C-alpha cells in the first residue's frame, strides 16, 4: 500500500491546512470550543456584507476556518475518510476539482440563504465529494454490484443524517450542505458518465465544470461588487 502522501496528497494537504489554521486561531487567543465571530472573520470566515464589499475570496478561505474543535474534528475526520477514499479511487485532480468547486458553490448557497450570519467550515466541499461519489460508484464497473449498492446506501444514510441534523441544530449551515451536495452530484454525472475518454475529453469535461462554476459565481455577483474594495 502506498503512503498517504503518494496515494492521497490533496486530502493530506487540505487536512493539514485545516489543522494549521485552527492552531493559528488558538495561538492568537481564539476559544477552543467556540471562537468569536471576530476571530472567525479575521482568519477568513464568510459574511454576506464582506462579500458584497468585494471580498469574494472568503468563499474559498472560509472552508479552512472552523468554529471550534468539535467542528474542526468532524470535518477533518469526514475529509480524511471520504476524501482519501475518493482520491485513491478516482485521482487527485478529480478530488481537487470537486472539492474546490464545491466549496465555492456551497459558499454561494450559504451567501444566498444566510443574511448577516458569519459562516465557516469545509462541510460544503465535503458534501460535494459525497454527492459526487454517488454517480462515481454507480458508473464504476470495477466495483461489484453488491458492494456498490451497500456503499451507496451507507453514503446516502450519512448524507441524510448530516442534513437531518442541520434541520435540528440551527448552528449547522444546511444551505451550504445541500448546495454542495447537489453540485457534487451534478459534477459526478459530468465526470463519470463516460468512463473511457481521451485526455482531451477529460480536459473538456473539467473545463465545462469550471466554466459552469464561474457562470454561477458571476451571476451571483455583479461586476461592481467584484471590483469593489473594502476592509474588515
């Protein structure tokens, strides 16, 4: 078996980044259980008012910030198990594409549904990986039918549990969860619906996903918002 830095380098790098950012928050005095909104925003958390001032990069950075050790641990474990398995099976580029595009699109979903609420965490990107894994398993003919069905059922159960908790616990951002999930499912259909493709065909699919993400992004943020400047 290959070491993790060879078999799943993207999962390893992102996981280490989660831990590093959280340690950085603790070093500057953030509470280990429930850091303040100011601490979360200082490290790149998201707030609709800041996005509207032009700080659109927070759609990306917010995914590396977590609201306490429980939140961080849950996402670290989720990414480590789900992301690592996905990366080993389907490649680092596919994981990177699904996760980063999922983070941005889920962030847009959170922005659309949450008014003046500070949000953070990688759940949107992780749910995108989960959503993408369903069509990946369905189209993957290397997996035996019985094993495929069991894995899909387990995955759907985990997704429903996550989303269900989001309806019960108001601190969980279900807007990001559901947006990331549906985006990942769509990306999975695009990527895995045809398993035998040339390199140019795979590049074309990846480009289509990026273009679609950009169109969603541009449709949500008018040009005057993207060019605006603002300070925290």
